[in-house]
């Protein structure tokens, strides 16, 4: 009977390494994609909130400058 090396640990470790590396590439891609989507969404929400704030400020300034009290004061200043 011929003696062969029966050390199966190396083969087992190789199989476990291959199994562990098998799913990392798709998971990394999905994780990066989700991070990019979340960052883009957060940036879009920030821009939307800034736009809403600027529109509200613009409306308040337009209301103030077109009010009759301010227009009457401008008339008084320009007449003098």
C-alpha cells in the first residue's frame, strides 16, 4: 500500500478562501451603487430645500417692495 499525504487542511483552506471571495465583488458593487444613490439623493434634497427657501425669501422681498406703504414712501422721497 502506497502512502500519500493525507493533509486535507490546505485543500480545505483553499476551498474556504474561494468561497469567501466568491460573493465579494457583487456586494462591493451594490454597496458602492447604494452609497452613490444616497449621496445623490441627499444632495438633491439639499438643493430642493435651498430653492424653496430662496423662493420664500424672494416672495417676501417682492411683497415688501410692492406694498403701498413703501411705494408711498418712495413717492415722498422722490418729490422732495
